């Protein structure tokens, strides 16, 4: 969403948008790769789920920090609720 033209407010800081978007993309790829492994009870299932959880948590923390540093909450439809916890 952050990288799609017109999907977000213009002027959103690129220093926030690019890391957040690529972190979300990586989390999605890891989640999609973990689902079949879990369904088949494969040996890699536990590792993939663990990796997804760690990356997703780090992505969330980085996004919150970057949104706060670059005042990305001004472009949020939530009015910065997440960034001002």
C-alpha cells in the first residue's frame, strides 16, 4: 500500500514508506511460505512460523519508530493513534 501510487496520501516520507512496505512484503512472503509447511506438518514448519513471527514483530517496531521519527502520523487515516501510544 505504501508504494502503490494513489493508494496513500501524497508526501508521505519515503524514509518511512519504503522500509514499512518492504517489511510488510517480506512478512507476507514468509507467511505464505509457512502455511503449506504447517498444513503438511513439514520439518521446516516450526522454523518458518518462528521466522515469520520474529520478522513481523521487528517490522512492526521499526514501522512505529520510523513513523514517529518522520511524523508519518500526519498522513494516517487514524490520525496517528498507533504512533502516539
